[in-house]
């Protein structure tokens, strides 16, 4: 048995809302990652098994390494099927908001969700949830939203109904949001849940291969180039930064997701506990940050880069040139130096 983390009244309210609803839409954040898609598909397969009319709407495309998950090709991508997505949201009696805590994280989908009269349930693990849902199941202490979806289904007394498709999706989210169980992953119950998912028929080794061993040659070369030519280390601040400009990306025929995970690499250098990656997008520079220990990258992301996130994994956007972004990064280092000794 696992501990009851989600309050009982929220479980019962959620159960009632699901029972009462016919048309359900699941939404998750822009540039969906393994956890956003894992949680969405986990809940989707569960609700589908309860004969609900359920759809997933994502703000933009799924990364290709998640397309092995059953149901991923039925996801309604807003940028592709805007009208259909708006119709689904407009007709929904219930909307789930998964793996995000503020409407700004669903980008263009925010308008239709905010004006919809549907009941809304947030299931999320980011700090400081905004108050736009009828039920807020927010647990920053839990490593993934997918784990919360598992806990919710169990607590509704529906563990038996959890099928293999849902289990695969949930495992994928738990795996990706912990870097294959290398961070945020020291709670014993995580492994109890994994054991239950394996009993449901998932093959965790296959899932790892599908998610992580699908690199293209260009992707690997881009990452190699970034590390050998575009990484700068600041030993006195235990920090590292990697930059990739539009020109770099073009040279290696960059595809969405090709720099996923790159920001983690400098943390593998002994003595580095703070890593930042700047990638030049069309309209802004995408910022990704990772840290170890108490170094609060979510604070840096919200104070300096119009973003947010978790203590050890955060991101945001910088409006300016790459040189200006680097300048800002270098200014931040001494300001946060006192966290290095904690
Ligand atoms: P990543 O570096 O993988 O893009 O993002 C890591 C984490 O940082 C995400 O799970 C999310 O919590 C947060 N994050 C990334 N980008 C943004 C952003 O633009 N705004 C906010 N508020 N959070 C972000
Ligand atoms: Mn997540």
C-alpha cells in the first residue's frame, strides 16, 4: 500500500465530476515532455476504459520519441487542428489541466480553456498553482504528474481498471521527469508503483529504449559540437553554460527535441552544480536550467528569464541577443554564489 498523499475530499470530488461528465478534454503544457504526455495518455486510457468521450488537446506537436505510446497519434494538436480543438474544449463538461500550474503554459489554448464553462481539475507538481481550476491537486513534492495520475486512479478505487496502455504512459512520465530515476527519485513508493506497473504488463527496458535510444546522427553531432565548442565552465561558481545559435542549429538540421537533455550534461562534470543552456529560437532565446542540491534555478528563471519551474529544473525565455543573454548569465553568478556552500 502507498501513503495517501492527495486529500480524500479532492479524490471524491474528482470521482463525482468524472462520473457526471460525458465529454472530457485533457490538456497539457506547450512543448509537451514525457511527463505531460505520459500523464495525459495515462488518464486518457483510463477514462476511455470508463466509456467516456475523451480527447487530449496539446498546444503544439509531441516529440517524435513519444509517438510509440498508444493513443499518441490521436492527440489533437492545437497548431494543426485549431478549430477542432476549440470545438472539443467548447463542448467539454470537464477539462483536466495536467503538468502545468498557470494558463500561460498552454499558450494559444489558454483562451478557449479560460472561457469554457466546463469544470476544471488541475493535476500538477509545480510550485504556486494559479487559481483557475475547480479542483487543484498540486503536489510539488511528487516527482511527476504521471505518478499523481496513478495515485488518483488507485484512490478512486479503480486500480483494477488501469490497463497496460495507461500503465506504459504513466511509467514513461515517471521515468522522464526523474532522468530515468537519477534525480527526485529517492522515495521508496516510486519503486512500489513501478512494481505495480510491471505487474500490469509494461516492459520498462523497452520503454527506455523507445524514449532514449532513438537519436539521429545529426542530433548526436549537434550535441557533440555543443559540448566541445559551445560550453563554457565557471569553476569558481560551479557553473556551466552552453549556447546554440540559429546558425548552429541550421548546420545540424535541428529538429524539435534534438537538444533535449543537453542541459544536464555539464552536471556530470565534477564540481559543476549549476548548468544553463541558451537556445536561439525564432522570437526569443529559450532558457533551460538545471542544478543540484539547494541551488534554486526556479528563482533565477522567474527573476531573470520570464519563466519558472522546479528547484533543480527550470526554464524560461530571454528577449535579446545571445550576447546579452550570456551577459545576464555572468551577472547572475556572483549574486547566487552564496547558495554554493549550502
Ligand atoms: P526544460 O528545461 O526541460 O524546458 O524545462 C524544465 C522545467 O522548467 C519544466 O518542467 C517547467 O517546469 C519549467 N519551465 C521550462 N520553461 C518554462 C517557461 O518558459 N516558463 C515557466 N514558467 N516554466 C518553464
Ligand atoms: Mn512534470
